C-alpha cells in the first residue's frame, strides 16, 4: 500500500477512538459489523474541535469534519477491519473557496438577468426571486452527488478504495424530474423516485475494481409505506369528524394521524434502506441489514430530549438568576445582595460579551451532545445489523486508482446541503 499523509492516522484520534478487540463472526463465511467507539471520547473530540472552529471563526471546521469522520470511520469494523477515512482538510478548504467563487459568479449573473426580466415584464421582483429559488434546486442535487463522490473516494476498507463515477449533472436533472413526478402524484410514486435515484448512485459505485449493482424494483418499496397509508386513513377519519361537526374528536384524530405520519416517515426511510441494501451486490457479495424504525425514532426523540435538557437546563437557572438580580427586595430578603452586586453593576459591553459567550457555549454543547446521543447511537444501530457474505468473494477484489477530485465537497459546503458524515 502506498505511504503518505492519506494513510496516516490523526494524532490523538484513532488510538483512543476504538477498542482493538473485536468479536469474530460465528460463521467464518459471513462478515459481521461492529461499532466500537465510546461516547466519552467522541464528546471531548467534538467539543474540542468545535471550540477551535468557533475560535477561528469557522475556518477550522474543515479540520473538525475530517477528524470526526476519521473517528467514526475507524469505529466501524465490518469483519473486524475498520473503515478508513483519508480525506484532507486542505482539499475541503480549497474546494469550498473554488465553489464560492463559481457560485457567486453564477448566481450573481443569473439573478441580475432574472431581476431585469422580472421588472421589464411584471414591474415587480417577485418572479425573479421565485425563479431564482427554483433554480437553486438542481444545484442542491448536483452538490449532493459530488459530496458523496468525494467521501467514497476518500474511504477505504481492507486497504481498498471506494469510488463513484462522475455523474453529478445526470443525477441533478433526474432528481428534479423524479421530484416533480412525485409531487404531481401526491406522493404515491415516492418509492419510484427513491429506487431509481438510489440505483443511479449504486450502479456507479465501486469497491476496489468491483462495481456495485442495485437489484430489485421500485414496487418492492411500497410495503415500507404502510404506516404512511395508515396515517392518511386516520387523517381522512379526522376530516369526516370535522364534517359531522364533532370537533373534539376531529382534533384528537388529526393529532393521532400526525404522530402516525411522523413514525411512517421514519419507517419508510429505515425500511426502504433495508430493502435497497439487501438487493445490492458487489462481486458476488450480498448484504443483510435489519434496523428497527421504532428504535431509530426513539434514538432521535430521547437523544434530542437529553441534549436539550443538558444544554437548556443551565439556561433556565441562569434566567432565574438574572430575574433575581432585577428584584432588589428578594435579594435583600435572601441576604445575597452583596454577593451579586458586581454582576448587577456590569456594563453594557460586559453583558454583550457574556451573552456571546453563552451563545457559543450552547452551540458547542449542542453539537457535541447530538453527536453523542443521536449520531453515534444511530450509526451503531444501523451498522451493528449489517453483514456481508460470502467473505471469500471480498478477497478477490483488487485496488482501484486514486480519484484526485480536487474540488472535494466545496459545492456541498457552499450550499450547506448537509454534507457532514
């Protein structure tokens, strides 16, 4: 394997991120996946890199994202072999600057033309803003595909690189057309869009020299929509209750439909992913995946609650404290007026500085805690149920050339399309 910076672990991340012990699969022909990272190490890594990002006014975020990915990737071990992320933060920074220049020029010229046409034809700028907003949607899909291509190109397993063929433009216009068809069908053709967009990406994905392929058909995803159909039926029942002027029952039924609908969306995403994964194949290697939609939903609900409680409970205490400062009578009765007099007499700039510190403290804690309580548990739940078989077929795959891809995730970063982990 070639040596160089892309093969070197980040100092202070890999040695503490995972345990060197893994449990062998009971079936030697089946490769099981373990996630062995610890929450404590992740929390301090996310908090430390987040602090450096704030301290450098966002400049360090490319290094933060790289270090977090390397931690997550090295924690995921299919068949006992950890994934490797060899992305370079300098690539991300340069790609971001390049994308900002291109997008600024493109959006500036396009918006100027649209504004001129809007005022000339309609004597108003509403049409220009509407067309400009719609015009950004293809760029969003374009950036999504390029971000996926970069992440795969910088991911390795057992020393072999992943890869994704160029095809961002093709993916963008296909995604736009599929969304239009899905919206016009009132969501009934959602499985069709999900399947064909995933197939477009999967059929262009490589592991080493082996091309991955997506099998099955889009109709196999309709069972994943059963809870969504149930939510629709309940909502129709609520509508009938409103028509019969039974408003309390109608409100209660609609609230129930909303909860079932939320679960239905989560179930569709989880179950459709399972079905799509189990119909993928690469060099004869098949996959099995068995996540639980209810557990994924509970991870998000409980994780959000725990992170919110940890972040906002101190704010409530601080708010009560500030109210006490404003109430001189209460302070005198409590005998603590002299203790907080210096705080009560703070100047305007000191209060502004304190407010800024509180804001960034909330930001840092929220980012670190959501990694600990949401991202890591979700990743562990998904990957712990992933298996690959037969193991012998993996050994026949050879290395692929390195994809330089100098622009990295620049367009995804510039458009903020969630090109995180």
